[in-house]
C-alpha cells in the first residue's frame, strides 16, 4: 500500500513538473510572438559555458535552471551525416580529439571528452542535436546557429522528437531566397533573419525581411555607437517584430556589451533595452543579465508617496504656445537657496542649467560660483532672440558670465586660476531651430536618442574616489564615518581644482577636454547639436539623475534605489561625491519633459 502511494506521489510530482515546464515554454513563445511585449528574453550563448562545457547538455540544463528563455547552440555534421553540437570546424579546442569534425564518425566523436573553458578535460561527451532537443523539450527554446545549411535534416529531427515549437533557425540569406527554398517550413518553425547595420544596404535588407517573411524577431549588429541606424531600426521595428542584440563582444552592439555592463549595467544592457528597443539579448553572462532585469523591474515598480513631486518642487512651469511641459521637477540637495540647478521655459526655448560645485570660497550676495553661473546662464537665455543659432546662443551665455567678471574685477584672477571660475553645464532646446544643444554633462532624451555625455575625466575621478574609500574601509573606516567625512573626495579634490584647465581647452585633440559655460570661449566642436527631427518628446535634465528615463517616476525610482543602497555613490553608481550628512541627495537635480506640438 505504501509503495503504491509513493508511486502515485512521484507520478503526480513529475506530472506537475512537466506541466510547469510546458507552461514556461508557452510563456516564452507568447512573448516572442507578441511584437508589443516589452519583456526582455534572455539568450545564453552556447549555454552556460562559464560553468559547464560550451554546447554541452550540462550547459543547456544549467541555463534552464537559472531561468534563461533561449539557449544558443552551434551545429556541425559528422563524417557519417549526424548533427552534433559543435562551434568549431575542428575538434581541437573543445574536445580531446584533433582534426576536422567532418572527417570523424559519430562513434569516434562519442569516444572523446569535452574540454571546459580552461581547456581542461572533463567527463562530459559531445551531444547530438537529437539529445539536445529531447533535453530542451518543453523547457526552453533553442537557437540553432550554423544550422541553415542543414535545414531539411534539422526539420526531420524536429518532427521525430516533437520539438518544432522550440527551435529558432537563423541566417542572413536574402528574404526571397529563404522564402523560395524553405517556405514550406516557415509556418512550423521560427526563422530569424540577421542584419549587419554597418552594411550599406542594411535598411533595404531589413525592409525586405519585414515585407517578405514577417519574422517575429531580427538579430542586428553594429560595431560603433556612432552608427545612427539602430535608432532608425527602433522606429521601423516598433509594433512589428522584436529587436535582438548580442552582448558577447563590443563590436556586436556598439560597445554596449557584457564587459561594458560589468562596469555599468545601464550603459550596457540598459542602453540596448531603453534606447535601442531591444527585447532579446544574447549574452555570455546570463545570470548577470537576469539579475539586472529583476533588479530593474523592482526599481521601476517602486511604490512611493509621490506627493513630494508637487510639495517639494522648486519650479513651476509656465504655459507656452509652441510646446507643452508634461513633467518638471527641481530640487536642491540641501535647500532651494543653495540649489545650483535651474530650469527655464520661454515661448521658444526650454533649458536645464547645472551650476558646477564650487572649487573656491568666493561668494557674491551669499551665492557660490555654481549658483551664480546658473543664474547668469538663465538670464542670457531669457534674452535670446527666437531664431538664434547654437554658436551665437552659447557665445551670449559666455559673454554674460564674462561681463560679470569684468564688473566685479575678477577677470585677471580667473584667467590665471581657472579652478575658481563660475562654471555651469547645460542642455537647451530651441523651438525655432528644432535642435537641442548639449554643453557638458547635462542629459537629454530626444525621441529614442539618449545622451548622458558623461565626461571621461569625471569617470576616472569617480573610480579613484571609490577605490580610495574602499581602501579606507579596509583600514578601519566606517560607512557612517565616510558619510560625515568623505576621505575619497578629499583625495581627488586637488585634481578637481586643477581639472578646470581641461574645460573649454582650445588644444586640438586633447582627449579629456570638455565644454562648459565659464565666461571663456567654448569650443563648438566639443558641443553636441542634436536635430530633433520628427521626435515628439524631449527630456532635459541635470546629472543629478544617475540615469535618465522617459518618465519622472522612473528616474526618481532609480535615484531613490541608489540613495538607499549606495548613499556614498561608490559602488552601484560611482560619482565624484556622495550624499553629505544632512543632504537629501548627492547632487541637485532638475527634470523637464516636453511634448512638442506638431
């Protein structure tokens, strides 16, 4: 009797497991076949090869257990015509064998052992495609690379194993050729085209695929993020098909790869998702990407009392005829009186100006140099003629600050001591010119374009500060002590004072040069001038937001999470300063969202 009960229990348990796996596969396919789905599908490159041999059954199983949606594997064919999982044409790198795959029978290859990423022999064997299909059945989708030439043979195995619903085939073959040669399969298995956005005919290929094949996803690649096509792709693909990017190497996604994500997840994975519209990412670090997506979902869904966005807002946006202010928020890290961020909206301009933290003790009417620079910039913008161009606009702001120096007998001193100059960054929208002018590290989103314009020298200093504080902690300092007295900030401060030599630096080719409003001539080649084009929404902000999102709530949620978990801004988000004791944030912040009237 007990044996029968135990057998029934095992049967019920296994039945439940199989049902759960089936439901998961159905869920993955539902997201893949819904072009409106914003859920990001995670693809594990060659399985979980960091913890198992690449293209092994164990690598597939590991990926399944960690929650991967799609596992990418590579196919090769043996001398006697069997399909196996193998990336290289030879056996040398990944197995104990030598020579070409096509020169060995399946039996010979099955006698070999797989090597791991360190080229160490393991107990595991090379799997056949059929074994991989049976393992993945009902659990996960398989993306079959290097399989297009074996399409017919692959399909026979899919039919045999009942796995036509879990395979993705891919190729960069012309759309008409795919339809002609493999059209009979296209309503039974998923076919995904590949487009290299660095090719001259990339957009034509993309449009051909969408017109002829109507794929559920297209895999894209581009070597450098100076390529404008990824933004065009986002518009073309919207509501039609999913965008797939690979984060394996820097030349696959314009530098926004796994390595970039290890330093800053939002500049790696986040950039591809938020800015380029990716909803499928293939990675060599699946666990890391999954953790990021969970973290981001939690942060973006934060439940807060949002009343402070009204009660603590230091700026009230006016109504203007040519565009609508959808969201605006201004808040000083300490108080409204010391806030060095400013917002201005006129009938023809909207701008966020961020006064730089003072590097001297100079004050005028109780105001430090950053506050003075910000107010002078706003005053100049208020006086702009409606059709002024970027060069003349920035010249007028510069002149406004310069005249203040002259009137207060400061010019000679500030010529020789640039660290004492009144300094501000800014981002300005011109309605008449339909442009955004970005000076320094204020941020902007223009349609699908995001530019944080972070200064390279600031990133270096932020890392130096973080390293110094980490060493201080090892030597007995405490987080509470560092909040009261930031030793890392003390360490980098002398250089921050000297760093002013780099602002508006006229030396051509100076790697670390950057533009600012400081009363001295701006080098226009260092300024970003972005055409707005057909974009109907613009967001301008200071760098008081570690990452800028398309809504104020999201931007505030992300900031709140940083302030809660990393108030010193030295781990989750590295900055040249953290939250001082008694302050509300690490920096002042300003956010302005504009809806354009077309």
